[in-house]
C-alpha cells in the first residue's frame, strides 16, 4: 500500500498536466482564477499564468515536499519530528523509519495533486459561465474532501509510526 502512493502521485500529476493541456483552450484569454465567498471572480490571470500556477501547485510543490523529506532523511530520521521518535531514532529502527516516512509522504503529494485537479475542474466550469461564477456547493465539497483527506493522512501518519507492541 505504501508503494502505491508514488505511482498514484505520478498518475495524478501527469493527469493534471494532460488535463491542463487538453482544456487550456477552453478557458478565456483572461481566466477568472480566484473567487470570493459568493462565487464571483475577484482575481484573474492569463491562461499561461494560470496553467503554470496549477502545475507548480499540483505537481512541482508536492514533488518538492517529497524531495525535501528524502533530503532530510538522507542521514537517518534524526531531523524528523515524528511520533514515537525515541523508538524510531534507535539505530535498529532508523532505516525502517526512513523507509516508512519516505513512502508515506507520497500520499500527501497525492492529496496536493488531487486538490489541484479538482480545483482546475471547478475553474473550467466557472469560466464556462457568463459571467464566470464558481459553484459554492462544489467548492465546499472539494474543500471538505481535502480536509477529510488531510485528517485521514494525519491519522495514518500516527498509526504508521506507532511502535510495534513488542518495541
């Protein structure tokens, strides 16, 4: 299950890039890209600027988080503030801690990329309307899903890094 996170992230990031390329022409030259609480646009960008931002937020930033964790753990788990760190920092458990953390952080990348995909879809729908308008119920569903996914990720983090009963 842990290994699946990397492949799912790559799939989501690639899916975001493909969806952006396939749908960029459906957006107006000036894209309503930021919306107030009522769903009315209050920020705009060029198509290229919007697509660049989505790729940065949905693919490069999550990959940067994964790379940062890999760099921080290159010497072992000492630089990590993880649950049960006194257990995981012991020499006999350090390699497993690094493996678990590096594998699990890909799932955070999945949440970030999936959020960017969902937001892009909503921005596409919003800009198809005249005047542009973001669906309040749809963004609330996306935000609720993101909060739920992050909560599950945090719960999984603590569950993954609890020491075995024998430890």
